C-alpha cells in the first residue's frame, strides 16, 4: 500500500510548534528499578520529584552508585530531538552486571522541564520511550516501544507555563543490556485547531488496506485510524447551554460511514464491519473497520478514502479526507502477499502469507498444513524482508507470518495468541488463490507447525506447549524460557517489604507463561530447537534447559533434536532455512512421509499440565476445565495399560473433559484416581467432577453459569483477550472529568499496546446483551457507577463489598483508608464474560488502581489487587500530594491480592490479606 496524498498530514504538519518542545531539562538519578515493577518511587519519601528543588549539591540515595548517592544533572535536547544518554562517573555498570546480571542495570531516571503556550486549547503530546508522562498534575500514556502507529494524547491547556515530568525506566528487554546503558526519549507537542475538521485527526500511515491478486481483492477488510482530538472547555469555564446538564460531556462524534472512491471518482461498495454505532469520546483514538464488497473490472488499484461523521454538538454531518492510496498488486505465483482480517475485537489486523508451491488436493491429506512463523520483538513484518525471507516457501504447506498485533505484542500470549488464531482462521478459504485452484490449496488449519525466532522462538514453544493437540511440530530458535529467567525479578524494590507468600501469589499471576512448567505437554511432539552458541541476547542456556526437560518427560535421550551452532550469535543466516531446518520440515509435511497429516503419537505415559485453563487447550483429547486451587499447578498423568484401558492420576484438578482424538483408540474402561468407569468417556459436553466420594460424570452444563470456567478464569490481563468496553459513570458524586480522562487513557493504552479498538459507554447503557458479548472495564464504585451498584445489589458482593465511603471489604477485612484503590475481576451477568472493576476510596486510590491495569506482559497482577498509600510510582502523580511516610514500597504497599476460588469467593488458599 502506497500513500500518495494526505491533506490531513499536510495540515497537521503546519500545526507543529517546534519551540514548544523544551530544550532544557533537569534530571535526577539513576535509581534501581525491578523488571516490569509497579508501585515504587524512591523519591516519594522526600515529597516526590515534582516538589524537589534543583540543587548542585543535594544528593539522593541509590545503591547503583559508588558511595550510595546520585546527583542532579542538567541536560539539553539534542539537535535531533533526543533527551537523555546521561553519563555517570560514579557508577560502574560492568561491576553491577557482573555481580547481579542484567537485572542490576535496570534503572529509572527522572526528567522535568517547562514550556509555555499562548493559545488556550487542546494540544497533542507524544513521548517515545516513557511508559507514561505527566503534564502538570496528570499522567498520560507514553509510547515505551517507540511504535510508529498513533500514540498521541490530548491535553487541554490554558495560557502560561506548564510542567512536564517523566520517569524513564530502562527495561533491558526494550533497550538492551549493553553497558554503559543508553536511556533516552523523544517527544513532540502539537496544537489542534478546533475549527479544522471539528478537531478530528486522521492517521493515514495507520491505514490498513487489502492487496490485489491480479484484478481481485485478496481479502476485503480495511481500517482507518482517527482521533477525536477535540477536548471541550472544562465545565467550570464553559458557558451554560440549556440543552446540556452538568453531567453532559460535549465533543462526542459518531462515525456514519467510510467512503471509498476509485481514480475516476466512482464510489466503491463498502459495508461497515461493526454491528454497532461507533461513538468517539473527546480525546479517544479508534480504528474504524470496514469491508469492501468487491471492486469493479479494470480497477487500477487507486483508492481515495473519506469519513462521514456526525457532530453531536453542532448536530451536523461533516466529511474528513483520509488520503489517496495505491493498493499493492500481485500476480498468482508470487512468493508472498499480505492478507487483512477481522481481529477478535473488530480491529482489523494483517499478516503475510506464502502459499504452497504445489497443491495438496491430489494427495490423501487433501489439505495443506500451515507453518505459523512468529517474529522477534520489535520486528515489523511490513518493514523487514529479512524475516519473511527467513522461512522458505514450501511445496506442500502454507506459511503465515503472523503478528502479535504490534511489533512487540504480548510475547505471543493472550491477545497475541488470539491474533494468531484469527489470522489462521482468515486463511481458511485460501485467500489470494484463483478460484479455479482453491480446492487444491485449501489449508488444514488444525495442523500447525510453529516456527519462531527470539521472542517468536518463545512464542513457538508457548503455542505448542499450551495447545499441543493442534501441533504437528515446532522449530523454536533462540527463544527464552520465561521472562523471570530472561531478566530476573529478584531485585524488585518492593520485594524488600513483602513475604514469600505474597511474592508467590504475584509470580503465579504470570507463571502460566513459564515454558518449563508446561514442558510435559511437549512430550512426543517433533521439535527442532536451535541456538547460537555465542548468543549474548537470549543465551543458549534457555533452550538447553527445555531440551533437558523434554527428554526427561519423554524418558528418552535425544527424543527431540537440539542444534547449537558454535560461534553464532542471536541471529544468523540459515537459522530457520538451512538444510537442517528444510529436511526437518519436509519430514513433517511431505505427503509421501505423512500422508494423513497425523498428529504425533502420544507417549505412554503422557501428561496434561496447566496453571490456567483459560490459556491452554487439550492434550490427547483431555482438557482441564477447573482447578481445585486456582493458579496452582495441575496435572493429569495418563497411563495406557493396554489399548482399551486408561488409568488417570490427577493433581489439583477439580473438573476435566474429553474431546474426540483418533489417537485415543477405543477406550472401553478407564479409571481416575482409583474411581473406575466401565463405559467409554463422554465427549464434547459433559465433564467429570471431583467430589468427596470420588470422581463422577457431571451432565449438568449449567455449572458454567455458576462457577469459574475457561472463559472466566483470570488473571486481570486476560480482560484484553476478548473484545471489551469501558463503562464510565453518568452522574458520579466525584469528579466526572477524572473518569472520562481515565477511560480515554485506557482506550489509548489499548491502541498503543495492541492496535486494538474499544468504545466508552455510560453505566446506564450497559444492557444484558452488552455484558454477554463484551468484557467490561467498569470505572467507579457504587457511589459513582450505576452498573457497579447494580452488580453489588445483584449478588456480586460475595467477592468484594463496599462501605458507604467507598472502602472495600474482602475476606473479613476492611480497607478504607484515604488513598486506597482496588481493581478486581468478577463474572458478567451472563457468566460468559469478565468484568474488571476499578475503584478507589478517593481520587488518589482510583488513580492507583487505574494505573495498575496491566497493558504489558510480565506485570504481576492477579485476579484482584487492593493497594494503599504506600503503593505508587511517578506515573500516577499522587506523590506530588505530599510526603508519604516511609515512601512508597511497590509490592510492599499491596493490601490484598490473589485469585478467586471456583465460586468467585475469597479463599485463604489462593489469596493474601494484610
């Protein structure tokens, strides 16, 4: 896709005021910071960075520095717009790394500056590098990975001087582990002219459009990213207008439709992809999806796009131009091409595919298997041919180069895996293949070979170990075992204030992604694991560890193949396409070798393992549905005494089920933990339940509506693995603008982190149909949010109940001190979706909770989290409110955390209360 004209881009360029971005900064640091740590602020004990006076002599304690002190520095923005890369003469980074590894060089540095504006109005801020940034007393989402897609926040400013506060965190996974470490950021400030397109902003470079195969569209889906940049005057400053009451927010826009025209001006047929009205709150970003209904004959591939919108204030329809684009055109036989598809949240996504060289219909298998190629961290499949060149086109298999929704994604977990699944489903009808050949090239989308490098190597391991019954084989290269082993957590500041029980619960919240824990599921699967012997990014130790463990589970040396290439680093030519990889793949997919595309034989015995039924599938046709203690490791060990009798032994399994698997044979009798069954297992519906008397067949399917099940297990991060809506109060007793700001920030964070789309809705508009279709993020306690009140009155109080002042009761404890905040999962009214409630006793507590929503992988947030005034970091801004006695303590400021039991109640076996 080539963008050849965009009026909006030209206009916005004229709005950039270069002098707005500060040239002079004050910096203080570095201070230690744990891997993906939340809630710590070393300066909070002294009043917070915002309140400290710059001093040439004042020093602050930091264990990173010789002598234990660090000082202020002045730094200037470089000519190319970079701030940072400071030099510290009293810090020996090499010595720290030698003693503690990469985790010791992770650190934070505080920056601040001022800028002045003359014209009151809405401004766009973007900072690449920080997780968050603050303008005056409020924080906004940063762009920590430096993504190219839209990452701007709208801020309403009055004339005068304003302050910027940034706490930059060096994350080794993002910035690298070189010494001395390099830590810097860039930023921009633009002013929005309200009269220009009524404040609407288009991001043409975020546009997704399909490609052409000869004269036909390969796929039909596209999207346009827009931002409602207009922020109305604060309520206290706006003139009173009769038709608006005090709780009405002005500035909402409604998307009417997308208009596409060819080069002759003829309008193309387009359907809106959504089944709902798209409403954009002031400041909200959204990717508008649409679907082409074919293109005319002799279409030259040129498309001009416009958007029709409705302004709720002016009560008028207006049009904005997006730009003119030329679609990429291919001829059948091309090596690769791009497909677009509907993501799980209706945000359009894309992938690159390589079709088979030879069709499979003439062979016994009839359909072609699919090689799923997973890229490394920071790789954009549209910008890096080296990645699509790294896996050779196959004669008898499709290759799909999936994305994790962004170049970093979610380490191929959660939303990233859902995107893999959606991209594979989009391949179902062989897009791009001429109609006359489609039957020859249809894919077998339940027969997958996972291939990946680096983060993608981890992803290949993860997909195969969590969903082994759809895995033909795996080629993981240079992948890490788990984030805690890659860049360890043991130097978290908060761990100095927490006991091992709390730390165990916290680690459990991310341990469903530990590959070593799931190694048992890989038994019997053909694996070619690879590493460079001199890899200093993901050391070969990670792959060697899994190599050993899988051999142990198989009870056989060299049951999988491990190739370690001496002298090679992290990436090298041939790692995924040399003769070793080519022969391995050929043995799996060639019709003469595997004519039926049969799944690998199950070893005897074999093990089914999981920590979380929400993120794992079947193994040998057996799926664990519930755990006795949630997020405690669970296994089913299966011994086949002879072909017709199986013996199952469980650990921490409460409920499981069978699905048909041809490898099971004809099971006539079987037992589980000594309970004998003389009839074959029931499949696809009934489950087996552990009771005090033993195991029994449970034909009642309504248990799903009463208890936790694979669609409603947590942790909180899984709220983003289904489409969701943000629910704000209509008439809160506290600041309605705070709720609206937080809603906008959640939507912005979701677009930055996953190029995802959501909508902001009011509490009075949440009907049963909405809660059955969408996960919900609900802002506010019963004092403010009517939906929270409804759920509390409707029986949700057995999880958490509220005191009249917004305090939180859980497990017999009450937490109601100023600054207390909470976020917790609950089932939707239909019990098929999740609700995440975000509440606070006061504004500080609400901010604490909202900024703890995990948009990155590795953040240790369980099913519920209650925090107090000893929990906080610079992103939220509460440290500016005054001195916190003893300072904030990260995890040490957590008052309660853990996992609900199977009936959505607090349990001391999986929860922690102070």
